[in-house]
C-alpha cells in the first residue's frame, strides 16, 4: 500500500472533540494520546507498529480499538523506528 510520507508538517483531521496531549513520531509512523486516554496511530504499519492487529498502513489517524475494548487508558506513547510503546492505566 502506498503511504504518503510528508517531509513538512501537515494538519491532521482528528475528530473535533479530541484534545491531543502527547505526540511521538517513529521513522515512518506517528502516534498521539488524547486527554481522554485514547491512542491514535497512522503511517507505515508493516511490522504491526500501528497497533491495529494487522500490518496495514494508513494515511489517516485510527483509534486503537483494543485499548477501548479492554477499558485501558493510554498515558504515554513512544515510537521507535519500527515499534510503538504505550503506557496504559486500567
């Protein structure tokens, strides 16, 4: 799948009621934590680093549904080259 890698900052189209509290960028993917504890990721996902349960890539931010389903609140996120680390609270 083709992923548009942008060399310059770009505006994101997140739902209007979300307030971003944390941001982390990997080599080809990005993750944000909202004030409500939701985690959104997008970019290159070949190694599963987006956390959506597959290896799909995405140009659009997608919420990590697993955290919502398990009642977990994301507190911190750190993106590595091909990984994403998330600190969560129950």
